[in-house]
C-alpha cells in the first residue's frame, strides 16, 4: 500500500485531542465520507478507503448524520421508466 507523508503542525493533535494515529483514521474516514457523498466512489470503495467494513462505514455515516444512501434522481427516474 502506498504511504503518504503529510506535514501537520504539532498543535493540531492537542487541539483535536487525538494522537497522530487517530488523526490519520479520522482523515481517512472524512475523505471517504466526502467522496462517497459527492458520488465519486461507491459505498464499498469508501468503506475500503476508510479502513472499515461496509457495515461499520454505514454506522459511521449515520453517527455523523450523513446520507447513508445516495440516490441520483435521474437514475431513479430511469429505473421507474423501465418498470
């Protein structure tokens, strides 16, 4: 797996009250939620990015009051027209 290096001011960890490891986990989850919510990645891929299984990712979305299921109204309309 590729490794990324990110320079973060040391006071960020104390301000967020987390360790560097917790910060990395939070960033992965935030990025996954953002990309999933924007429709860039699937739910399964977002869970993988976050380092979670799909159920845990859904739980994390619900905990953060994010949309768990993203529905594209155009796709939904096409599905109704086919039915």
